[in-house]
């Protein structure tokens, strides 16, 4: 499917249609729904995805009787993902840069097949998760990934010693590539982390944030939400080890804790 006719691009054109019908400029519309006008432009041109919350607020402001929310139903056909996470997938796919922090588990973009299988119900779900990793290796504009992991992630047993050893070896290897940075925050170095989150930066500069909780997760492109998560990223990043020291810690824990005779 060419980008101009993707569901995301079609949705953006529909937003522009309803905005034009309401005789609002992008700047006026952005001010009314409390988003940036640059984000409105990116969404209308299909470069940035709309979240469910954005669609709801646009519907209310443009009096579309829920049309824009209903037009996002195409995402419900995406298999093997929680409903809230489907809002994140277009941002992940469109991103030029992703910053990701995890406090408990290896992010799906970095998981080995066996680690993913230990977490998921079946091989179909594993294949779906692993397919997301193609954004890191694709020939055209692979995503740059900056990942910070709590040290506890390296010590949490997911699938047994052999699975963990292989996973940590892969982490160390991935951290040596040009487009992937992996850093570790020693567990004693920070307190009060709210939970895992990610920030996707899209072509043109628009940003989408994702956070996870015990009840699911939230995806938002609101300026204030992105700013809050970005501040957390900077605070956590300042406590993380440099890449070379992080790699040394990953390999040391792999040998000391997970290597079997």
C-alpha cells in the first residue's frame, strides 16, 4: 500500500475535510483542542498517527457525530495486541527515533523469540511481536532506538537461565549497532519511577508518548503529556551508565547469574 492511500493518510484527509468545513485554520483548531498546530499538520498529511483521545476531541470540536473515532476502527483488525496498544503501533512504525524506558521487562523490540514465547500465549503472538522488530533493520530509514533499562530487568527470570543468557547476549550485541543504544540504570540509582514508557519522534518532529500501567496503558500526543514523559526520560537518563559500562554490566550479569555449566 502506498503511503498516500494508507488508512492513516486517509484518516488525515478526513480530518482536514471536517476542519475546512468548520472554517478553522490548523492553528485555530490546534488552539481549541490544545494540541500543537505542527501536530495537526503532520496528522492531516498522514505523517503522524491520531490517537483515540485526539480523535474524540476532534469529533467534539468539529461536531462530526463520532465519525473520526469510528474511522479509527481499522486498527481493531490488528491481531494479538491489547486495544490501547494499537494506538501506539502507527507511531512506532512511522518513527525516526524511539526512546524507551523499561523497569521490569525487555522491550518487545529487543526480545529474542524464546524470551517472547515465555511471556506470550502462543507462537502466533510471538511472530506478531517479532515482526515489529523489522523497523530496526529495514533498508529504508531504520528507526534509531535509545533504550534505558533498569538493572532489575537483567535479573528477572523470564523463561529460565538459558533463555535469559541468550537474551542478555543479544542485548549486548544489539547495543553495538549504529542505530541502537542500550544503557542500564543501576537499581540503587533512582527511586519513584512511575513505570515503563516510550516516546516516538516522527518525521517532521511530532512526538507520541506511550506509558504502561497495571490497568493497561495510555498513548498520547498532547504537548503537555509528551513534555512530562520527556522530563522523566531526561531524569532517568542522567542516572544511567554509559553505553560501554552498560554493556559490561549486561555481560557480567549474564555470566554470573544465567550461564549454566
